């Protein structure tokens, strides 16, 4: 067989494999949404595709491997959504972009409850081993860092353009200082520890608000949590000196 024919056969096989991998991941997403994380079994996915379970093992050695890939896909989808919201802000002021990105995060979370639970809740416990979820070479590690980087980069830009008040290193508890130093050492831009302390404080409030809404923990008080979320956004904006960038959601 000529070299060109061999290459063509190889290319066709690669395309067929890529198509099958994509179909498996799309099917896994549908099974996740309809049956929840507990329904993410290779047999269920194979049945949905009209395949045998052993056939799936040629593509994913275990359920955990498939779920890790699904987590990576979801992180990438979420990051695409956040970056699109960030890049749509005109003029591109970091403060306005940060607020737009936070709103986009809430919007994705509240319209993708099951997927959000897999990424940020307890849904992945027992599915993706904790040591695998933290491994530097795990499929979800790169998109996970990308997600964190979206918010961290905007916070850094806000501070570098117009520094906001932050606590001095000596005002932070020694135990907190040590942890923040370890975290800051991994960042591409050197920032005062107080900046990262403020960033964490703001993130905990916004992320906590979204989590409580998605998981139904605000129903005791709020039928519509959006006004409370916007109230928290305004407080964060005031703390960061970007109140002028906040406006009511359209």
C-alpha cells in the first residue's frame, strides 16, 4: 500500500475515533442532566449510544476517566461563557468587566444546576477521586486553572489601574499570611498579600451567594435572589473602588 493511502487510512481512523469520543462525551452530558451524577454509569451511556459497555472501555478506561473529561468540558464551556461576557464590555474597563463576568457566572450556574453541582458541589464526591481532581496532569486541571484565572486577572487589573485599600501584611493572621504567600508565588503577577485577601473575601461572598441560590438554600427568605446578588455586587464594587462601573442589570 502506498504511503499516501496508509496516511489516509490513518487519518480516517483518527477522525472516526475523535467523532466517537465527542459523541460519548455529549451522551455523558445528556445522561448527567437527565439522571444526575449517580446515573453516570458507562453501561447507561453505552445503552444510550447503542453500544456495549466493553466497547466504551476502548475510549475511557473507567467511569472516573470519563467524568474527569466531562468536568473538563464543562469548565471550558463555562470559561467560554465568562470570557464572552468579559469581552463584550465596551469600553473594556476592568471593573465593568469584572462585574459582567460575575453576572455571567451566576447566569450559567442558575441555568445549569446539574452541571454546576458536578463542578462546584458535592456531586462529584465518590465519582472523581480527590487526589485525581488535584493532580496537575488531570484532564480538569488546565480548564480549572483557566476558570480561576479569569477572575484573578480581572481583579489584578482593577488593582493595578486604581489601587483599592487592602490590609497590610502585618494585619493578616500569620497562618493566613503563609497560605496567601504560597498562593501568590504561583501567580504570574506579583501582588501584595492584602490584594489576594480582599480578592478571596469578595469571591467567597459572590460564589457563596451563587451556591446558596443554586442549591436552594435561600428559599427560606428569598423567592428571587437576584436583587440580593446585585446588592452584594454593589458592596463588592464599593470595596474595590469601582462603584461607577456598576449599573442595574439589563
